[in-house]
């Protein structure tokens, strides 16, 4: 089954907790703290697999969780870090954050993408030993691993998309110009999945062409199969619009042509502006006046126009040569630009629960929701830090610190971030 859109949840592993331990050996005076650090939690990593062509593996498994890091122990022994969880996806998969729709990665060129970072391990008590604090009886818990709800959307990587009504000859064309073997039959929606094929124009010249399942009127609103597969056209550099110029099924070719372009515009206005070559198929069955009328209509609108009889390859060579010439002047396949989930969005969905512990004068804040915001905070960026401070205020953390008696210059510790409190 062809699956090109899924929603999944990924959870990276938590970091292991640091250990509270003291060296106790006979004849060794004042051994001191020797608690080891916790191990790092496993990350969730997406990787391209060119042997996979759909997202069908995600139909029955929608939750992915990496292992947690082990806790530290005495004798400065760090806990073992967990292995990363590798998830394979077909090339061309776009990974989005579900709540905001932010594109996190386009797996068209990016071979690997870390979708959720494993939590860092907590520090053992040996890290907190100072000249004035020689017996620290506390350690840090590991940082929670990131958790995201993601949308995976497969957009086929093809230079050329064949569009048109069902049964106009798209599958026949791709079968004669490439090595692709689509199912060809005299009924609608024979093609149920996009079928790519490589067209070779010479020793060092080729391009990928894709047979897109037939589009009908209302496809942009979910009718037929078109709505499900229109997204695959968005990657294409060029569209080849095939029209049954003979009107074999009683439809008018000009109306067919306009209907398809209307559906493209309704689905995505950018599609209507894509470069398009028009191919009139079944010219041997068309009445001369009907063929002339369609040719004049299309060329008057400025489209490049070709005629063919796909089953016997008549006119297909000239069409492919025109496609090759056109592609040489067009930019490469569209790559979707990745960006960062807005911190405002993260903060708007937080669970404001938190816990504050005071250990040897250090105010330790624990809040799993805050870890996600902290991971996106850039300590070197003033605006980023300002926003993080705003979150501390709006969540009630600063108010709670004041209530617990914090004073200017006291140390505040939030997972792997430490800073001096300034009112």
C-alpha cells in the first residue's frame, strides 16, 4: 500500500542521573566526593534509505522512543549512554512539527537528521566540590529527552510530472519513453500510485518523469485520487499536461485542459504558475477541426504544444526532446527550507508544573517542559535569553524562587544551565 503522509510521536531518551557518592577506603583520609555523571539518552535520528519508496512502515507503529542513559555511580564512573534510534525514510520525505507546521528537515538532500536530542546526563556530586563546599551531598538529575509530534510527508522527487484526466495516456507515455512498467488498462484510476521512470536522452543526459494518478474535477477538495497525490507535483520542475484531444469519453478537450489547471490552482496557486508543456494525445482519433481548434486555443495562451500517438511512440521522441531542452533552463528540484520551531509556540503549550530544591545554597529547578525550551535557547543571543527569562517569569518560577528566599548573586541551576540570580 502506498502511504505518503503520516503523523508520529518521537521521544528521545532521558539522561541518566548523576550519583552522590564519597570515596571510602581504608588508609585514605578525606577521600572526597566521587559520584559519576549520568549517561546521555539516545536521540531519534531520521536517515534516508533509497530502497524505501513509501511511508507504509509507519502505518502500524506511530510512537518511537529511544533508551534512557544509565545513572552514574561511585568511583567517578559515568553511566552508559544509550544508543540512538535510527528511523529510515524514503528520499524526498519532509519532516514537520505537527502543531505549527514548521519544516524541520527536507530529506531530499539531508542524509541524516536528528529529530529529537537525547537528554544530557546529570552531573555527579564530584562536580560540585569547592574549597567552601567540600562535601556536596547532592547531584543533578539527567535532562529529559526531547519529545515531538511530527508530520512525515513524502513528496516525490521527479523533474517532470505527467498530469491530466484519467485514461488520457499518461501511463502509456511513461512506458514507451522510460523503463517504468505501470499498469495500463482501459478504465479510470488504473494508476493508483505515482510511478517514476528515468528518461535517458544520451550517455550523460537523463531526467526523472513521474506518472501522477489521474486528476478529476474536485480533486483539490478530495474527489477521486488527485487530492491525495497532488502534493507530489509540488516537487516537479516541469509539468507535461496530456489531453485526450479526440474526446474519447465524450468530454471537450479544451474543458479538460482548463479543469485540470483550475484544480492545480485550487490546491496550490504556485502550481498554476509552473512551466507546462501541452501534449495532445490520440490525434489519430481526433476530428481535424477539433484538433485544429485545440491547437489554436493552447498556442494562443502561450503554451509549448506537441501532438502524439503514445501507444506507437509517434511524436513521443519530439516531446521528450522538448522536455529536455526546457529542463536545461530551469532551476533544480525544489528543496524545502528548514527552520526552527518558534519559542513562542513552545511556551504557549507548556505544563507549568515545576520543582525547586535548595542544595548547599544552589537553587535547582526541575521541569520537563522547560527542558524543551532550554534546548532551543541560545546563551549567546540576547533576544533568546530575554525570551527564556520571560518564560521563567510567566510560569511563576521567579516568583517561587523569591518566595524561597533567593538573593542577588545566588546560583540557579536548570539542568545544564547555571546562572547567578539578578533581581
